[in-house]
């Protein structure tokens, strides 16, 4: 939804109150001095007052009645992962002139991911086995994990993989032999 | 005429009376009962630290072992009480250190506690056992170090939601090596790291430890170390619930949890990584109290966890649970008594989650034991409130906060008078009520007519005129605490019901229309009330008498005006007009 300005926003809102109520709200907030606890979150949000559709409304001191500690904790925490922004990682293939990027969230399991990689790079990756890795295939998929180590794709549960994978590299089969035997 | 029991017998009988109400009734029977009772009263509760002085308490009750004192008014939680207003505990501690050498317990709420006070506590009471500081401030970790070092018999140290200046995590190491009596430790409000090895050793040598609430800085990887040393824990507050996803961390955690067969309460859960939640699954069936109000996890993981806790009685959660999650909760947790849903984005202009009135209605339908509700949401309807009232006539606490002030019934665009009216009419045992949304004087008529057991009422951005306030003050027989902000209530209702104020603990009014003149009149007429005008614009005398005051705090007291007022507080009394020059 596009909002052109704060004025339009107010006009389309289902807010009924007697005329002049908004003014008194602002009066009460300007009468009351801020004190220690309110300073940080009040200041940062009052900057946003005039900007953008998703900015918080003009704030009144102490409303809504959420304790400072709680407000601070929510602001400090990371947003939950499933905020729709995707999980893009770079994919390189040995010998390919440039890298690609894929969104790991688009895939439900390893099968889907590997099929997609095979399509994207026009290669065959073959089937994973715990003992042999991708031995026998032309290419083997590997990934760099959060510790910076290069791991073979397929060893850990899918959920664990997508949260620890930082980038993918499709290695030539001959080079990947070593990984499969670990 | 002398057919009364010997004193010892009466004392023994009185020892079975635990409630203050009963003990106070006993004191009124006759002089000898008054005398006997006052010598054997061991617990004192002071609901307002300025209602009585320490000296008066000590004079009447010489043998007290446990004291609970509350300071600032509730609206201080939302920054409506300027800093420096008062509620200092030091005078109490100083008086008690001389008078109650055998004191064992001090519980404080919304008070200013200094390191000096803590040190004095630690050195004055040899048998000191319990220190609970709820929403207090003014002390540092140095004060905690004194407590740790000197209170050899300490059982409970609970800092719930206090503001502590964190100078160093080493205060914990001040517990002596031979100190083994810890039963309950709550440090969840501390910002920085405590020395983990000291914590580990403390837990290891505390066989009676039942409650352990860690702070955010304690990493998840280290939690198993503590759990393994305290499998007897009944209440656990985790630290940050996140770690790199590693199978050894996970299995350690799951194993440690499964050894804790007595866990009933869980809290903490900052920064949750959902993959680690299943590690707790084994303990879920025993959990009766779950505080996920800092856990920013979304619905599927959140709902899975909550619905596994089939014996849940109390749930605090963020609105990420959404209507669908609350519906699932209602279906799985039939023992639920208390629900609190907090807003994840209180200042956002648009809703970030799908949580509406429907979630609360579902819970009211599905949970027959529901008695206590705190619910933040963005829309409400009279129909929903009526449904909730009809479903749950046994509600005791109902606090609804619609995020935007003065929002009407979103279906009919009418005020929410009828809905809240249904709540007070059906829920005859209601003791606490917080209103929000668009409300006229009518809702207050309903409240005055029906809410006969109501003890605490919170009103914001509501009402049309003094009539509203008049209905409440004249109708609510059990009212003890009334807090009002941004309402068009003024002098008439207040002065007409002045005597009512002596039957209540306190009245708070901020950003209303009470004039300075009326405050003076109130103070002059009722000497047993402290009428405090709290105004940061300077002396009220410098403005016309008809000018409304910023804040008014009225409370009954037997100790007269207090002596520790800051420059922005004026007490109205008989001499008020003479005091300003």
C-alpha cells in the first residue's frame, strides 16, 4: 500500500475521536519532560515521526504501557529468521566464468537443491552416499560453513545445512575425492 | 471476669492467622488481644512506603521477621513519574537495623535502593534469608557483592526487573566457599556477564537450589554445565537461547534437560534459535509456567512448544503467537489460568502479526480456568468482549491494551462501553481492570454499578466528563487503587468524592483537568491524605489557580507530609497557601 503523506494516512484511518484530541495528546507529551528511562527509545522513534509509511506514529509518553526494559530488549534482538527476506548464497562452479546466487529457502531438501544446481550449471552431480560422497560423479557439491570449513553437501540434516551454509562451490569430481572419504 | 486464655495460648492460636486482614480484625477485638497480636506479628506489608513511617511500624510491631514495602505508583513503570520523586528505602533499613536484628526477609517493589542500603542490610541482620528487589533501581553490583559476602544464611536473591548498574561480574564470587544455602537466584535483569566459573561453583555447592534465572549473557552452550549440577531445579530462566547449530551442543542440551525431572517453570529465551527448542521437549509435560515474552520466534516453532506443555497454567508470550497459535493453545492447554500477550512492535503503525481479538476469544472459549488476562492488540469489538465475559464469568484480572488510544469497535465504530460493561456485569469477582479503546462516561456508569469487588482500575484516554470519574468513585466499593491518565476528569468529581479517597490506598491522575485550586482544597479538607502535585513546570503558585496540574498523586497516610520531596513535588495541606513565598 502506498501512502502519499501523513495527512492521507490520518484521513483513511478508522479512528474516531472528538476533534482536537490529537492536539491534546501532543500537548500532554510536550508538557512532560523526558526522564532517564525514556530517553533512548523515545528519541530514536521521534526521529521517524515524519518519514515513511511504516514509521511509528507520533508517540505519547508511556503509551502503550510497555515497560522500558521490555521495549529495549525487543529493539536489541534480531528479528526472527522467517521475515521473508530469503537466504541467498553465492554458488561457484570450477571452470565457470562467473558465479550465481540462489535462495536456499526456495528448496525443501537436498534433492531439490541438487536438481536445481544441475539445471543451473548444466552438469551432473549424481547421488550422495554417506560412505562414498559423490564418488563417481563428474562434480561434487561442497559448501563453506560458519566456521569457514569446506564441507560436503549432504552430511547434515537439511535444516542444519541451510542455517550454516555461507556459500556453495561445485567442485570437479577429481578434486572432491578426498572429501568423500572423510 | 478473667476467663481469657493465657497469652501463650492466644499467641499460638494467632500464629495460624496468616492474612493481614485477619490479624487486623483480631486487633480490634479488645485491648489485650491487640497487645498480644502486635507482639507476635512476624510479617508486615506496607503497600505505600509513605502511608506510614518506619518508626510507627516498629513501635507497634516489635518482633517482625519479614517486611514487604512498595514505593512508586504503578504508572512509574511507564515513565510517568519523574526521576527523583522518592521511594527511598534507606530510612526503612536504617530504622530496622536497630529495631529488628532478627529480620530475615525484605521484599521491595518500585523503590530506590542504594548500595549503602544493601551494605547496611548485609551487616545488620545475622539471620538474613530473603532479598527480593522487584522493579527497583539505584544500586550497583557492588551492593550485590556486600550481600553475597556477608549474608551467610541467604536463601533467596531475586532482582526481578530491577535496574542495576553493572560495574563488574565478579560480585558473584563474593559468596564464600562454604556458603551452601542458596535456594533461589534471579539475576535475569543484569546486563553484563557474571563470572561463569563462579556461577558454576555456586550452583554446584547449592543442593537446595530450586530457582535459577540467568541473565542474557549466559551462553546456551554453557547451560548444560549448570543444569547438570542442579537437576533438582523447579524453575529455570535460560540465558540467550542461541548458539551455532552444532549437534554436540544440541545433544548436550537435550540430555541436560531430560535430567531435570522437577522443572515446572521456564523463562529467559532471549535471541531464540528455533532449532534448539526441541531440546526441551522432554520437560514440557511438567511445565506449568512459561515466560516466552522475550522470545522473538514465529508461529510454527512457538506454537509447537506451547502446545506441548499440556499442563500449562501460566503463559507469557509475544504476539507472534497470533490468533492461530492462541487457538491451538486453547485446544491443548486446558489448565491455563493466566495469559499475557505482549506486543512485538508496540510503536509500529501497521500490524506486523495476525493477532486480533479473535485470539483472546478462542482462549476464553477453550480454557475453563482462565482468570487472569493481559492482552495487547490492535483491534477489538464489543461482540468479542461480550463473548469473553459470557465465556469466563470467573475472571479476576482483565487488562486490555488496544495499542492506539481511543480506537472504537472496529466492526460497528461504536465506543467499547457495552463490551467492558459486559465484563464487569458478568465477572462479579473481578479485582483488577485496565481499559482502553474509545470509551464514554457510560462505561464508568457500568463499572460503578457492577464492579463491586474491583480493587484496581487503570484508565487512559477515556471518558467525556467528570461524571465518569464520579461513577467510579461513588460506585466501586472495594476500590483501592485508581490510576488515570489523559482523561477529561476534573475538580467536581474529585471534590464531591473526597472522603472516598481516605478508603483507598492511592489515586493517580496525570494529564487530566484537575486544577491547582482543587488540589489545595482537597489537601486542606482531608488532613489524613497527602495530596501531591507533581509538576515540572515550576511552582503551581506561579500559574493561575484554575490551571490544571500535570500530575496529582493522592494517598492516605498516618505520617503526614513526607520530608524527602524533590523540587517538583508539592504537598497540599492546611498551610499550603502560606508555604509558597
